C-alpha cells in the first residue's frame, strides 16, 4: 500500500499492479495540481486528431485531383494540336503524285492517248492495237523502224512516234504499213518515265486488250523484244 510523503502526496511504490517501467508514480492530494498536465495532454490529443483528419482529407483529395489535372492537360494538348499552325509546303503535297508517277506501266492498261497524224487529225492510240510503238523522237533510226516492220506478225500495227507537234516528212522511204504519228503532249514519254536519249529508240508493246506487255527504253535491235512482239497476236 502506498504511503504519503512529507508534502502530503501519496506514492505508489511497492504496488504490484503498475508496470515497473513507469517508475515512481506520485498521486497528489489535490487533483487541481494535475490541471496543467491534463491541458497539455488534451492539446496533444487534439493536435494528433487534427493531423489524422488532415492526412485522411489529403488521401481522399489526391485521387480526384490527379484525375482532374490529367484531364485538363489532355484537353490542352488536344487544343494545341488542333490550333497549331501546320507546315503546308508544296513539296509535301506533291510527294504522293511523285510516287505514283514512278509506277511500272508493264501489266497496266495503256492510257487513252490521242496522237496526231500528218494532217494534224487526232488518232486515238488505243484504236491501233495490238501495236509495237517505236519512240523515234530522239533518233529517226530508220533501221530500227524497218526491222520492227519486218518482224511484226500480221495484225500487229507498227507505230513510229516522232517528237514535236507535227509529223515531218520522212528522210527515207518509210516501210509499208508503218503509221507515223506525233505526240504533242508527250504522253508516251510520261508513261515510260524516261526522257529522250539521243541516238536511241524506245519501244512499247501493247496487246489487243490494251495492256502494256513490254517496255524497252533503248533497243539495240528487234531481238530485244521479238518474243513479246510475236506473242501480241495470241
């Protein structure tokens, strides 16, 4: 049992119910002596409760606030994408036609090209099929025209296409059955994607359905395309 000290306070020394780590516990006779300690304990409890509520509020607010910030940033990024000035240079717009112009004409239909004859009358090229078309705009090369006319099977038209807007008079006797035409618009050269090379003749073979069978940009002799030429009648 506790005993009072000289100041009149009761001591709990020797009581078995209290943990030993508490040390010596003194209980004053007047409870008002504990008012200051009680007020401090209440303040500490109040601060701890306030801090706990603040942490709980922050944890609840963080999720929606983060979602709101992400939504705002996404909206701003979308607005910038829509309103940001674009670089619309002509080179960017012309890239698609440039790629299309490099397509190989072999296996494709011959375009509906109109050439002109000696009288400047229009001649639809597709009306002359099947045909072996010789581009003699870079070289008259009568020997190339003669050998093509000699190798062409019956029913295959031999067409010699000259440069310029008119068909000039031949410098030598033209082989029989050769049709000489001009291509003022340069449609055949555009189809072949090849500029005229001086001293060379280009050859284009088209079957009766209008499909381009073979293209030879520069021929050395009729042997370069004889097999396809004979096959045009098939």
